[in-house]
């Protein structure tokens, strides 16, 4: 009888130990449930669970349910949140503005060379995250940015002052880009941006792209200008503390699945951008401005001349210029 009791107790302890070894990781992201990133992260989570025989499970928290992306990055840094897939928070380190540097890439091939595996910006961002006790697992290309307006712009290709006031993120590069393109920038938190457009405090938004505007500003977007203002890339990041809590095998599986997640995204991102621009037309009746290559080149030239020097000073001129030189050497 005593032997049977000990056997049962041992089995219970083994079960508890097996349960305790399973890792349930909280993952934040900025889009609503069922948005593209949400569905892709669900697929990633399922693949990771399968690859680890259920020992690593990722629970998603869409729509910034754990806090805005700046707060989430800070909490990941101290191990209070496990993971996120989101924009880099320049508030934590101004040098992270290099990720959203305006008109750094002109097309998708250039973007992949700069932000994809082995790209100079990608490697730079991994280093900056590491300084915050965060490991970058993957880059997630989203789109080239544009301008969403709740009013018409009679001359969308012009870089002359147009009197249109737009919400921009509280990041210097976006504020200066808005000015360079002729708009009146107003730094407003993302959580207040929709109401600001809806109530006429501002006439539109700079800082996102067609997918973002469709997801978060669909009821206040009448005009979309695909100005390629910046290349939007998010990063899948994990707290070093959370990563260290996984076995070597589970860490390897996590990194492998993150790489597969990124590779898949690079294959579909460009087509997704086109689909989302068309959704603005088909679903919302919005007008998408037609910009020629010459129009885009003129916008890029204006921003590079007016904005780059100021942003370089903000991130550190020598540090930033060295990265721009590497981008240029890579053929951009």
C-alpha cells in the first residue's frame, strides 16, 4: 500500500514538473483581432506549438491590449511582458528612428536588401534591441507608407504648403516629413488619432499605410496618397529573460519558426499592399491618388534634402551617416 502511494505521488510530481516546464508566452501586437498580422501570428503560434510538442505556447493580445507599443517595449525590456510584434519605439532610444527613416528605400527590392536578413538596418536594429535586453527574432515588412485624408487634396503630388493639418506620430522624422511634403503636422498619440480626424482637429494622418488606414481609420479616409513616405517594418521581439527560460531545443525551435514567419511575409507583403489600397477604393469609396515615378522622386528629393540632416542630428550624425553610407553601398 505504501509502495502504491509513493508511485502515485511520484507520478503526480512528474506531471506537475511536465506542466511547469511548458512555457506560455504573452505576445502583444498593435492591430485588431482578425487583421492580417493577427492571423499570421496565429499561424506562427500554432506552428511553434507543434514544433515544440506543446511545450511553448504563444497567447496573442491584439489591439495593444497590453499597452501601447512604447510601453510594451519597455515592459519587454524588464521581463514584464514576454513578446511583441510591433513598430520600434524610438522613445526608448532615438537611434531607433533609423528603422522608419523617410525614403530610405525606393522599392520592394531595395527594402528587402535593407530590412531583410543581412540588411544593414535589420542588423542595426537587432543591436539596439540587444542593448535593452531584448532579442529580435524577425522583421515583419508591412508596407510603404502613405497619407490618408478626410478631405480632398487638389494637388497630391505637390510639396508646396497646402494648409492641410495631419496627425503624425511623436517621432521627429515623421513630423519633419509632413512639413517637407507641404502639410501641417500635429503630433498626437495613436489612441487619440481617430477622434482627432473625426472631429476635425486634423484633416488626416501620416505615419501608416493602406493596411493601417483601413484597419484603424476606415471611416475617416476619403483620399489616400501612396507617397512611399517610409518603409514600415515591425519586429518580433522577446525579452531576454523569457528567452533564457526556454530549453535550448525550444529556443532553437522558436528562432526557426520566427525565421519561417518572416520569410513567408516577404513573399506576400508587396501584393498585400496593393490589395489594401484597392480595399480603400472598393469598400470605402476612397480616392487613391495616382503618383508618377517623377512625382515620387521629387517627394523623395525634397525630404532627403530637408529632413535627413535634422534626423541625423537627432540620432547622432556620425552614427546615422555610417548606416546611410552602408545602405548606399548596398545599391540604394
